[in-house]
């Protein structure tokens, strides 16, 4: 029997949707905190295949999700391209900004990026055989627009202003950076699939900050190119796309990108998405992560509402964004009970 996640991604409507969570291996789990302490710091954890495999497997042992997602970070690609990357405790990632023509020209070629990320593929090779028979393995990468916003600003920003400024005032330079990121992402995801990923997800976390014309050019088009190349190399491997914040533009994205499944944030209703997005294929989502902090009857009510709204088509139950560090691990059990009955 094919794994439930892969059945849903292939377009099958299941009576109980498969479920996993974005950031399911993370800071809300005490076992994750212990393993990270063992690693020493976040980047050391990402590049240690044995420990990264351990944290990838921890939520599967605790919750029996239908999928494990590779433990890594979207900023490993810019680091492999040549951008200096470090993490500031309590504040998050920092990059040396890439804003000048010479800096973009100096970025490493895609093939070298692929080679430099070999520890990530080893993590996948360790996780695959350790998973239960029905549990799928997901690889991932950041979408080029989202990765570019970090590379240009050197950090996360409220409005992605530095990236918007470059794309408007220096479009040729911005296009050159986007092309480098896109090429590298294709090679990175291709290598993940070769290492055992059964599906991959492309996270465009800041897609919603793009105006309509730029959204098509800088979110949709690069994702479409990545998916087309992956499909040419691996025809049977499904791809999930997550253009977070797309709003009404979620409609039609499956056809526009070639994705097998569209992940939805919590800012569109399940009822609207069932009518306008799910008609084109599988959807994933979209419980507000805040419910895993607050818990209570509302968590169960919202979980059942989303399941019911998407019951008429292929659906993967997930959150509208990643689970937060202040979430109560017991609330995940309550969510799963509401999904699985």
C-alpha cells in the first residue's frame, strides 16, 4: 500500500487526511532542545547528519506523523553559494549581505553548491531506513525570492524592503542573483531526491509581499522552473509549493507552477480554498499555529472544521505556518486525535 501522504499528493481523497507539521522537529520539543545542546549550535546541528537525523525522527516517535521532514535550514543554500552565515542566539540568522555586482559574480556555481551540502543528503540517507513503513520522507528548500530577501538584507526584515528596492532599482542585478539561487536550488533538491526524499517542498515564506506583477515574475516563475526541471529528472516525485501570503492569488497556482500540492497559510479559509484551490488538486493546511499554544476546545473545533471543509478532495492536514516554540506538545496529540478520531 502506498504511503498515505504520497496517495494524497497523487490526487487521492482519503477518509482521514495524512498529517504532518511544518517545523515539527523543533524548539517546542524538549528532546530537540537536548539534541541541539549536544550539537553546540544550530548550524553544527544542521551539518551533523547523525544528530540532524535524530531530530528529524523525534516527532515521528512522539506523534506518529504520516511524514518526516528533513531537518535543515533554507539559508544553507546561500551559505553554500558563498555568503557568510551565522546565527545570533535569541535573534536568528545573519548573513553578510550580497548587494554588489562583484559579490553576485563571485557566488559559487550550482554544481559546487550541490557538493558542499553533502551532509544534508547523508541525513536523508540515515532517516529513510529508520522510518515506519507508512511514513514518507520530505525534503525541502527555500524559494528563490525568499532566499534572495535574506541574502540582500542580511537578515529577516518586516517588509523585505531591501530586496524590493533592488528588484525595482537594479532589476538586472536582482535577476542575476535570482538565477544563481534558482540554479542552486534545482541541484540541491535533485540531490535530496537522489538521497531518498520521496517528495520535496518549496517554501516561499515572503511571497505575499510581492505585488501582482512581481509575484508572477519572482515567486511563480522561479518555482515553475524548479519544478519543471525536477519533474524532468524525477517524473514520479511530487512537489509541494508554499507561496505564503498569496491570498486570492492561491487560485490557479497549481497550474501556474506545476506543483502537485499547494500549501495554504491560515489567512485564507479552508472553505474558500476548497472551492478555489482544491479543485485543481491536493491542498495542504491550514490550522493557525496559535491553536497549538492556546489549545482547549477551540483547537479541536478548528481542526475538525478544516478536515470537514477539505473532505471532498485530496488534502494533507498541516498548519498555516510552522509550529511555534511556545506551543504545548500535548496540544499536538489533541490535534491528531481530532483528525484521526
